[in-house]
C-alpha cells in the first residue's frame, strides 16, 4: 500500500522558472513532512520540512505548502537553477508510538532545469 | 564529525555470498535507521535502533538480513546468502530522539549481486 503518492514523475523547467512537486498522503496520523533532494550516487539530503500546525514554510528559494484537510503538501522551488536538477522525494512520518520517526517516501520526481 | 558515514560505498558480490555494511551515525544521534532504495524508487524503511535497541523491523527484512548496533554507536547490516533481488542502495540515517529531530542520511552502500 502506497501511503505517500508523489507527482509528477518528471519535470522540466527553464532556468528562473518555478518548479512545483506535489504529494498526497493517506495516513492522517502523519505529522512530519520533509522533502529530500538526491543527486545520482548520493544519499538523500534534507531540504526543508513542515509540521501540520502551519500551512506554509519558506527557506530561501524553497517553500512547502501544506493542506491538512486535503492531505496534500507541495514543494515550490522559486527561481529554479540548473544546479537544482536532481531527484526530489517527499516523505512523511509519525510523531509517537513505536514507528516514531520512520519515514515513508514518495516515488520521487526527477527535476531537470534547462539553462 | 561532519555527517553520517557508510562503508563500503560499493560492493559487488556473487549470489550466495554474505555481505556486511557499516554505518557510523552523527555522534550525538541516538536513533539510527536503515533504508533500501532500488533504482527509480524512494527509500524503503528496513529497521531502526534507539541507542542499542532494535525497535522495529520491516517485513521487507527477511531472515537473511540482520542488523546490530552494539553499544549504541555504529551499526552493521548483514545480508546472508545474497540474492540478485538484494541489489540496491542501502542507506543509513540518524537523528536525535528529543524533539523529533530530522533524519540525516549517509551516502549509501551500492550493492550489486551477480
């Protein structure tokens, strides 16, 4: 059972444009939602994360928008740069119980930013 | 201490052989996680430790897999009698328990079973 669904599978954006990646989750007990960036041959690197008590969080060019009622959250990359070209993963985890901290990942989005 | 380290970075083995991977977490982190990532997919949870205690194992972790974290420091993941389906990137992550700290991943160990 896929608990976190991510779209699109791939995304092509021009330099300076806005990249938007969406995720939807099923388990309403999830209460921590990070985004990771992964380059080929490397481990995932934490970009930004949000908890459901806020609807938006911004760090530099990266913004997470969170819609608790729709069980959806998205990553916006403003002024996209060729160096942003990577695979992006959304994830979710529980806060409490024995599964506390265990991340469930989306399928990933391959972002290509053309110069 | 600059981050999570994993060794080896790459491992090629023949089917049926045993392999062992090591993970050194960020020093003050008491939670350590193992994930497996196949090509084109997101990481999948395998198991995690809080200090030296292994608290949860995924059903993905068959009897051929075993993980340890002696003394709550580094961890090892052993795969016995490897199969071609075990070929994947094995990722380790660590976090602080207090406050639900974020997980930081290591560079991974890429396993290829021939």
